């Protein structure tokens, strides 16, 4: 009976919960928050570049616009605009500028697309070197290309010299460089790489599996270019063409260095009015028109480039 009573008391004693010991930790010492260094507001960082832009660009531009509304011989604010818009020289310069810019843009698009196709999809030794040279060519000044064309097709250039040596003629037949066609050739030669650069970038991202599938299905090269490559290249073509169009509208060095006296574009008209005739009001009017056209086309170029991802 004593063992049974002991066995009955042991579980009861074992199930008694142990008294928990509660320890109280002291509160951590109070530390004051760290002071953040004072920084300039975000708007203040825009002041230096805006100030430089205003002094270097906006202020001279405002002077040009003001001068266009202030005729030197007196009169109304719009008299200079009315005189320039009514002149035949302005209409001819505007028409020449537009058709040269559009013609050069079309030529650059066709030639640039063909050359970019060869460089990107036709393997030949030195293709990578040619692609890198295009990047270097973009930094060349425009008059350098025109000077090279003068050495080849000028009045006393290599082509005319070879013709006179072979035929014994007094003069050579190549005299087109001082005509609108010579200016067009020079602009196409210089601005074509500006179309090729975005095209080569677009072709580098093209999935070659599409080309392999189209070729395995029996599609010929022309069909592959028309149905596969061209749709992928359209955004890059639009971006490059818009840029070339803007640059051709403002081109001055090529027209000047070709010596094309009968080719008068808007930049050449500004030069003639300001430097040769000292008619600064008329020159400023033409400059404002040229700026308005350029800004409008540049806005179009930015929209197209954004959609193309350039």
C-alpha cells in the first residue's frame, strides 16, 4: 500500500509547473535622431544649366526674333515679313531648300538601306571595320566630303584631267558639281551614314531564326528583304530619314563649298542678306522661318525616334 501511494503521488508532483523566472531588462539609452545634412532643393539644380542656356542660346535667339519685327528703315512690325514673303528670291530659296532636302533624304534612305543590308547580312572580309568607320565618318565636317568631290569632279579635278589626257580636249565634261545635282550628290554622300547607323543597330537586334525559317521555306532574297527585314527596319528608317531631313534643311557648308552660284537655299539667303546686303531685318525674318521649319521637323524626329526606341 505504501508503494502504491508513492506511485500515485509521483506523477502528481511531476505535473506541477515550474515557476517561471521573469527577468526585466533595462530600457536602451535614448539617442537623439541623426541630423540630415542640408541639401539644395531639386529645383535649384536646374538654375545653372537654364542660366547658361538662356545666355548662350535663348538671348541671341530673342534678339533675332526682335530684329525681325524691327525694320531698320522704320515702318510696321510686320513690314519686313511682308517684304520677304512677297519677294521672288525667298520663294525660290524655299523651294530649292525643300526639294534638295527631300531629294537628299530619299537618296540617303535608298542608298543607306542597301549598304546596311550588305554590311549586316552579306559576310565579307572587313565588314566590322566598315561598320566602325561609319561611326567615325559621322564626326567628319560636311565641307570635307565636298572638298573630296571637288578633287574628283571639279573643273580641274581628277576626272576632267583624265578625260583631257585621253582625248586631248581643252576641257573635261564633268561640270555638274556646281549645279543643284552636284549639291544633291554631296548631301547624299555625306548624310547616308546618318541613316546607316540606326539601320545597323536595328539589324543587329533582328532574330536570325526568322531569316533561316523564311529561307528554308523557299523564300528568295528579295522576298525575305521585303517581308521580314523591311518591316523591322521601318522605325529606324523613319528616325534616320527625319534626322537627315532636318540637317539638310540647315546645310550651309556643302552649298558654299561646291561653288554652286545658282543654288540659293534658306541658309545661303540668310548669309547673303546679312553679309552681302547688310539687310539684317530681312536676314532675321528668313532665319525665323528656317528655325520654325527646323523645330517642327525636329519635333517630328523626336516623336519618330521615341516610337522606334532610338
